[in-house]
């Protein structure tokens, strides 16, 4: 009888241990996700603002229409905060990629990446629009 | 139950602990795998932006579409360019579903001055020239957490004012003009300025043979002077301007002798 009770207590102890371990892991997982989502959202917001600033005077579509990819890369480098890597891809209205060279300032592999999708409407008399995908990551 | 009781017995308690330890190991490993999965690279969707930024982005797109239409209409394109541009813009946003779930609609201004949302007022001789386009938009945005309906108007207007007089210089007349360029009521720069004067009902471009000089003060004010041989008291002058957005506007003025 004594041994039986001792065994039951052991089972309860073991399950308590499982519960503690599981709950601590669950809490840490939720905290990690929340933090990373916020960071990613902030980065996307920064990227969107940079593109909007560049688009406000029509210079974004000018860079695209003249194929001045190095100029676009340098301007984005200036507009984005230091320590942010980016990779930009430009598509026309038919979703055909336009940029024939990489518009990037670093490698985004194995990093937390935020994505921005932006429609750039040209101020050119002939109506055109471009779809821009901007991927951003904080250099660690 | 019998089995459990047996396991819980003193002799089998070690086996039970092994089973429980295995259960713990499985739980920990699956939890770790889950944590790893969710904390891996998470591409943020555009819906992660604040809604105010999405609205700004759509406004920016519609503003550029109106500028494009006015640049087209003012350089000889059809006045329906605005409606055509905005149709294409609405379709583009709809097909790409760029900023989540929303519906953008528009209507162009039609009144005594605007036709199909475009106003080109150039022919007066009071020294005022206006190129303008106006459209109202309604944006209905349905995100996961919030629903927003926003109405806004886009008014793109390039205006020039022209003042002038002429002075007699021997047998010639020196025409002095002051031109000011405005975008949406604020001073703006011109990309290109061409000067004309009227001779026998025909507009003639002023050039270096007329000692044409254009001084750019950098604040939207341009001082222009040229010389012509004419016997008439007043000289009709016309200035054709392209602003930095490619919108064309012209203004005419009668320059009387000072």
C-alpha cells in the first residue's frame, strides 16, 4: 500500500515537472514570436516610408525608367538607417522583372527578413506603374 | 487499471519513471521544434504596417496618376486621360491586392470650369495660366482588425503669373517680363521656359537674335527680357512653361510702354 502511494506521488511529480517545462517553453516561444513580429513590422514600415519619400517627387519612377539601378541603390542606402540590408526587385504592370542587375547592399540570408510590396505610379505622361518588392533585414 | 497499478507497484516504479521521462523528452523535443518553426524567418505581410501608412501609399499612387494625366492632357493628350489613368490605377490595385483588402473608387470633377476633371485655362491675356486636374477618391479598407472608409481629393494645379512692360530703346523695344511658377499654390521651379511675342497675329519665338535673357532666381521667379523691332505701342508676349513634373502651362500678357 505504501509503495503504491509512493508510485502515484512519483507520477504526479513527473507530470508537474512536464507542466512546468512545457509552460515555460510556451511562454518563451510566445515572447520570442511577439518580439520578432514587432521588429519585422517596424522594418517593413521603415522600408515603406523610404519608398514613399522617394516616390513623392517622382524620382523613384525616374530611376526605374532610366534604368539607373546604381543610383536607386545609393539613394536607398542613404534613406534607410545604417545597419539595414536590403534587396529590391522591380516588376512592370505585367509582373515581368525589369531590373537586370541586383539592387542590394548586402546578403539577407539567414536573417530576420521583412518584406514590403509597393506600387509606384509614374508621373510620366504615359501612364505606367511598377510593383516593387523590397526585402529588408537588420545586419547582426 | 490493473496494469497501472502493477506499474505503480514498488518493483515497477522504475519502468514508470522511464515512460514518464520519455514522455517529457518527446514533449520537450516537439515544443523545441515548434519554437524553432515559429521563430524562424517570418516574412511580414504588408498588413503589418499601420493603416495610416497604407492610406498614405494609396494616396501617393493616386496623386502620381493625376499628375501623369495632367502632364498628358496639357501636352495635347485627351482630357479623358484622367479617367483612363484612374481606371487603370484602380484595376492595378485590385488585381495585385497589394495592400490587403480594400476598394478604391473615384470620380473626376465636372463643373463650369473642369471638364472630365481637367482645367486648361491659357488663353486669357491677363497674365494668368492654369493647368489643373481634380478627382475625388473613396478608399474602403477592410483589414483583419479594422475597417476604414476614407474620402480624399487630389488637386494638382500648375499656375503661372506673368507681368510685363516694355521700354523704348532707339528704334527697338525692350520687353521685360516677370514670371512666377506655382505648384498647388506654392512656388515651384520650371523645367523649361519658352518665350513668344506676337507679330501681325502670329506668335514668333524669342531667341538669341532678340537678346533673350532668362534669369532664374531659384524661388519660382523668372525675370525675362528680350528686344524686338515693332511700331505698335503694346507688345503681346506669351510664356510657355513645363514644370518639373512635366505639366505644361502658358500665359499671355500685353506689355505696354512704361
